[in-house]
C-alpha cells in the first residue's frame, strides 16, 4: 500500500462526506425545482453531480493506493427550507466545512510524510476555493434579490454564480 492506513481511513471518511454533500445538493435542487426556479435547481443538480464526482475521485485514489474502500453511512439530507437564503446558507456552510476537512487531510498526509496523498489533495484545495467563492457569490445574489427570486434565477441564467469569467483573474 502506498499510504498509511490512517490516511486511507480518513479518505474513506471524506468519501462519505462527499456523498453526503451530493445528497444535500440533490435535496436543495429538488426544493428549487418544486419552487419553479429552474436555474437555481439546475445549479444545485450540477453541484450534486460535482460532489459525487469528488467522492468517486477519492474512491479511485484509495483503490490506486492499494487501500480498501469503506464508505460510511450518511445521514438523510435536509429537505425543507424556510427560504432560498437558508438553503444557500446551508450550502455555503457545507463548503466551508468541506474545505476544513480537506485541510485536515492535507495536514494528516504531511504529518505522515505522505507526499503522494499530499500531491493528490492539491486539486481539492483549488476546487474548494472555487466552491466557497461560488457559493458565497450565490448567497449574495439571493440576498440582493430578496423576495424576487426570479431575479436571482434570471441572473444565474445570464451570468452564473462566479464573479470572474473562467480563466480570467483580477
């Protein structure tokens, strides 16, 4: 095996977190679909797929490193929200939490002198910066729209939830 068992165990936990995030995003997407907000719904269906892809990326890494995959049980996602802001706030908080989890994995890999895992995790660090930023922007958009969520939905259709076009920087 290319890495320590405690690193594999921590990554297996992360697989559960990623699948849990995916399920939460599916629940939020369904909530927005039921509210007839197609862009918000589409955004969260894409996020759900992205989180599932993250889980599968971790799963493949465990297998490639010679470890055994052990996917933990996950709790049911929250399905009801007082308003759109509450759903997106939950998403933002979840992304911040996942960033902390990834940072913890990097710290563990480094403490174990596991450079292969540390290198593997660099992609996730960059991804989390994008995820937190995007969710923060979406939260701002929805707050600005207030009760008129059609504005937020229309804005997402035109611009998306990022502040800068892809490949550009300030």
